[in-house]
C-alpha cells in the first residue's frame, strides 16, 4: 500500500473531525440529503462524461495504482535485469525459468525470452501492453479529476437548493435549520471530497504515469537485451540512461570494478 496516500487522507479527515469535536457535535455535520446531492450528483456527472464500458476499468486501474506502492524503481530494475543477463550468459534462456521475479511486466518479458519468441514479437507485444496500461491509467486520472471538478459544483448546487428551501419556509422556523444545514454542508462535503480525495489522487496518478512509463520502457529495452544475449555490463551500459545523473554512480562504479 502507498502509505503516503492513505496517511494523507486519514490525517486530513482526522483534522476536520477533531476540529468539529472541539467546537461542537459531530452529528451536526452529518446530513444525508447533502451527501446524496454531492456524492450522487458527482458520480452521475462523471458517468455522463465517460463511456460506461471503460469507466469502471479506468477507475479500478487508477485506484489500484494510486494506493499501491510499487517497490520496483529504475535502479533496482537495472540491477535485476543485469543479474538475469548473467544467468542467460551462463545457462542460456532456460536458466531463467527458476528465477523469481516480483515485477509482473519484467516476469512476462522474461517468459517471452524463455519461450524463445522472436525479438520483434516480444517488443511489439510488450509495447502494446505498456501503451494500453498507460492509457487506462491516464483515463483513471481523468475520472478522478472529473469527480474532483463535479463535487464542489454539486456542493454549490446543494447550497442553492438549501437556500431556496429556507427562503420558501421563512414563516416556519422549524424548517429553516434543516434547509440551512443542506445549504452549508453540501459545500463542505464537496470541498472535502474534491480537495482531500479526488484532486490529490489525480495528481498522484499524473506523477505515477511518468514513473510507470519510464519503468516499463526500461523493462522492454532490458528484455530485448536479454533476448540478444548481452553481457551484464552491456545491459547496464544500455539502460543507465534511464537513471538521473545522481543515481548512476553506484552502477558505474560496479562496471569499472
């Protein structure tokens, strides 16, 4: 799990809840009609923006990537691919069958190499899978951004509904309170959903999109190096460009050794 995402959401809501307890009663801030307007309206508006066939898949992919911490980074991937290259040089492609690989994309590429597929087929298959995954991830980002845009808008709509109800019942003091609650709480719910969940998740997906694009491109190039039976040093030399200058020192030192 991505602890930063989870902790950020939990702390944000906790701060709001603690502030409510210090200043009053939590039940005063719970209003079912306001929730229906903001949550139901936001989801409905998002459904209008996206085709239903791809909405659930994009939302699922986006949620999984946003809240899942992927252990593989570019440096560890290069080290792992170099290790696999050494196995191929010593034992041939079949020597990879017993190797445990945690990254699913790298594992699939290694399986292609082990099965003896042609280099052109491997590259085409892996690039197609990368592009489709990134497309779903980008769509997931757009879904969360759409939810983030819709929630405050429906919060404002709820505010207008509450004000209309309040003004229509000015002669009934007992109806003013509930109407005012809808007017104010919908704005609160919309702001919380947008600024604590949807927009931060959309931004995180944007940063993870770049990371995934780089890592998967690195893996494809690395698998092609394995398919070409390159030496571990040649693999590192070919893949080191994926690392920033500050992260290349250790790998370059190991090559020199």
